């Protein structure tokens, strides 16, 4: 689908064939008191894609995610996930749909009095109360490993983790129920560049191996270049454009031009072009090295904080 400035109130409802769109948002309106956050927002997320959601601070990216997952009651509009209407559903119906997605909130949103493994077990206990303790532990350990944490991390409390480890622990919990769809709210915010690149690789790897669809809110230009299939731009209370980076760059929209063509945007583009010409084996080595030096494993093994790097 090519990028288009959404001058009309509704995105093309036939943009994807039936069943191809995992999320459909139509004519969404959200507001708080006098302030309208969304006014006629349309969006479709295609099965199997990583959709990056960008926009200036306060444009309503998190409110959009909260509306889709049912934590924010919109003023009006429609939200469909997996072909199921979400607004006004009975709790027991919504629960069955919720089971099919995982969410990583900005700070990880871990329970501070539970260990990482116990945090991962929370959704398992909620949805499968008859699972025995041994199986719960086994599943939790598996999810901890999938998230790139060392086995020792499962027994740690969130306060004993670095920022990078907390993100991975939150990711482990979001994977607990084998989701088809992942919501990630600024997953690389606050990570040093190496840790952020390793996290990007982890998400991309999970998407490819598990066939996940990913709704990814981010400000991180490197993430957009490295792993997003398409990008939706929020501005003026709606999705003003959606497409690949080259498609967005072809648009004459001041925020888009400033964002992708400003100094940071150009630097991210150059980095991604450089990596596109890398040898795949070298890329793998780079990823392994990044993973080993990222906050995650290092901290899990020696219990010390990730030696600081600047946030990206
Ligand atoms: N519960 C709430 N009550 C009142 N206003 C809210 C509430 N939640 C969000 N808002 C307002 O809605 C607007 C959009 O917030 P949101 O958190 O979605 O922005 P965002 O695009 O995710 O921003 P950022 O990039 O800074 O995280 C903001 O002006 C915010 O103050």
C-alpha cells in the first residue's frame, strides 16, 4: 500500500483483503474534557507486519494503543482486532480476545514484589488456573530465555534489574500466552544504543520465528529503519500518513520531512544503508556481540548494572 496523506476522514476500508488486517480502527474519537486527542482516526495493521507508530509528544500514540487494547473508552469510533469488534464487548468475550495479544508497557509494568518468573506466570495463572506449579515454572523459564535473559534472571526482582533487563522481563511476560499480536510502547526508550539494537533484533527475530504482528510505538529512528515494515504518522488528531520510509519521504509534510530528513533521521538512514550492505554472517556476529554486551545478559550473570551508555 502506498503512503497517502489522509485528507479524507476514512482510510480505504478495502486496503487489505478480508482477514489480512489484524487491527482495524475506524473514525476513532478520543478526548479528555475540552481536549480532543483523536478526531476521525483510521488505521489498519496488516497480519505479520511490524507497524511503527510515530508522532510528536502528546499526539496520542499511547491513547491509541490503550483504545485498541480496551484500556481507554473512546468517545466514538470502531476498533476491530482479529476481525472482532472490541468496543462494548462483554467482559468474558473481551477476555478471550485479549488472550491472543501481549503488551509491553513503557516502564515494563512489572509487579515489584514478584520475581521475573512470577511476573511471567501472572497471565498464565489468570487464564489457565489449573496449570501445575512445575509446568508454570517450565513455561516461565522458557519465556525468560526467549527474551534473551540468562536463566538466573528468572529469580530476580525488578529492582535488581537494569533498564534493559526490565524491558526483556516485560517482553517475557507479554509472550507468556503465546500471543499472535504484540503491542510495544517505546520498547527501546532509555536503552543505550547497543542494548537498543539488540532489542530491535530480538523483536525482529520473534516476529519472524513466531509470525507475530507488532504494533510498535517509538521515537527511535534506528528502530524504524531496522525493523518496521510500515510506519503510521500521527499528527493533527489522526493518522496523516502510513507507508514505508521511502514512501513517507516522498510526502510533502513538514513534520515527516523534519523527522526523517533532519540530522538524526539522516544519520539513522545512513546507518541502515550501511548495514544493508553488510555480509549476513558479519551481521549475525554483530547481533551476537550486541546481545552479549547488552544490559540483559551481562547484568543477569554478574548482578551489576549495565555500564552506562548514552540513551538513544
Ligand atoms: N488519562 C488521561 N487524562 C487526561 N489526559 C490524558 C490522559 N491520557 C492522555 N492524556 C492526554 O492525551 C494526550 C495524548 O497522550 P499520549 O500519552 O497518548 O501521547 P503520546 O503521543 O503517547 O506522547 P509521548 O510521545 O510523549 O509518550 C496528551 O495531551 C495527554 O496529556
